[in-house]
C-alpha cells in the first residue's frame, strides 16, 4: 500500500456519506480494512468503484433498496481481495461485511420477513460469488466480474 492510498479513500468515504450516510461509510471502511494490504492499492480501490454505481443509483432514484446491491458488491470486494488468502478466510471476510449489513438493517428496524429474504439472498450471493471466483483469484477482470455479478444478483433478488 502506498502513501497515497489513504488519501484516495477520503474522497470515497465522503462520497459514500453524501450518497448513503453512515451505513455506507461504515461498510466501505470495513471492506477496505479487510482488503489485502499487500495487493496493489489501485486495483483494490478500482474494485470498490464497481458497487458505487448502486449507491449513486440509490441516491438519484431514491430507492433505498439498492443499498443491498452496494453492500453485496462490497462483500464481494472483501472476498476477491488477497489471492494468497484461503478461500475460507475470503468467504469469512465477505460474510463479515454481509453480517454488518444485516446488523444495520436490524438497527433500521427492517421487518423480519425482509431480513429473512436479505439473509437468504446474501448467503446465496456469497456462495455463488465464491464458486465463480474459485480458481480465478488475483486477476483483475475476473475479480471485477465477481463483484459486478454479486451486485447484479443482489439487485435481482430485490424483486422477491
């Protein structure tokens, strides 16, 4: 990680605050904290920009449900980081991000039915992302596909 990386995270955190408030910043900082510090910092930050599309879309459309797509994209970012890490650790990192998302939803007093659907969808998305990522870790394009697929699956799961 070079010295400029923390400086690049500051505008991202500010944008997350403007577009999504404290839950968005919390998930962004958690994900960045779980990402591999030995990996190329630009690569990791580039992957974080993919889920930002959903946060921007949430802000412009006013559809708060798109926060789920942002969160699952961040969980996939946490999972794709660190090619040298075990699959279990990467899945654990993604699960931690998803768990914090669900804790935020509990704090927001989401209905039990909604929490159940989000929990099942998150588990399915993380399993699918782990399978998709299987032996492709470390390749930027493959990691970007996993992050985008997780976000898109989360968006489609909102239709349930």
